[in-house]
C-alpha cells in the first residue's frame, strides 16, 4: 500500500503539494486623499452610476501595456493636497490639447500624472467634471474693463485690442472643446462666459461712459449692434487662429460699428 506522505491518513489530490506557492498579493488603493504608487496600476473602477452617455469615451480600446514615458512615478514619491491636484489638472489639460474632449480617457490622464485612475475618479467622478476643472485652472482670466480714453472710438479700439490678445491665448481652449460645445451645455457656457459675455459687458461699460460724456444714448442701440464689434473680432480670431491687425480692428470700428451707432442715435 502506498505510503501516505501527509502523515495524516488522507491523500492530497493529484498535482497539489504543501510546497505550492501562495497566490500573488493583490495591492489595493487605500481610501485616503493622498495618492499611493504601486508597481502596477490597479484595474480601472467601474464608472459611477448615472454617468451621462456624452461623458463616456468613444475612443478606440486603450492599450493594455505600460505607457511609453509616463508610467508610475519613482518609488517613495507622494503628493498631497494642492500639489497633487495641480499635477492632475495639468495632465488633464495636456491630454485635452493632445486628443480633444471625446478622445480623452482617465487612463491617459493618470499616465501623464504618474498616478492611478482611482485618484482621478475620487475627485472628478465624470469626465466633464475633470475637463471643466482643467479649463478653469488653465484658461486665461477675463480681460479687464477698457480704459477711459475720453472718447467712444478710442475706448472701443482699446477694448477690441485687449479682447483679441485674450482670445489668441484662448485659442487652444476653444480648439480643445470645439467638438463638444454643441452637446455639453457646461462647456458651451464656459466658452460663452470667457468670450462673448465678457465682450458684451465691456462694450456696455464703454457705451455707458460715452453716454455720461453726452456722446450718445445707448438705450436706442439694438443689442446686436452693441455686441457686433466684439463678435466680428472674435470670429476673426477663431477663423484665423491669430489676432487681427490693428488696421482690421480699426476697419471694424470705423466702417461698421460707428456708422450703425450714428444711424440709431
């Protein structure tokens, strides 16, 4: 009769042994505000329930191999608080400019930031939240009110030159969200606030000063006439991706805007 190698009266099933190695340890992400780096990125968690269809990536399947140059950060390096959030939003901004809104994925942003996708999901559960946070951090500030030069014409010229400089800086932002503005109201609202709304408010301020000087009565001007100089100049920036020349800005004021002002006032 064969000898029982277990010494306990029972035989082990074929192919098993006390010397078989244990299953490998599965690392997990601790529930804390700081990120933790592991040798390999954990599996991507399921997207939060209720995620809008427009916020789900339609990009091709993501690669399963390690990123080329954006893998895990060096061991022992930990970022917390503002430093971590700055790195995450900078990575999201760079990825947004590189691939656009609809191709942006959490995996690619996490690779750029040298962290895990869970760190991103914990702060911004939906892609739209992440993109809006990155835009709010990276977009240039709204232009200041135009200076009071003492005349409507020179006030409007100063405003338009300031606006074109700001819009030129905003071109990467507009290019990044151009494929999403039609669908996502939050993105379109962001662009509206940073461009046309700011321009209209500055134009109204210039017209109010002109009214105080007795140059005109702005209540007689249609809203579209008030917004027209800014709309034309912004449209030029969006079409050409560069600031219009001073001569072009002067043509908008002298050949389009001021004749309409004189017609209505």
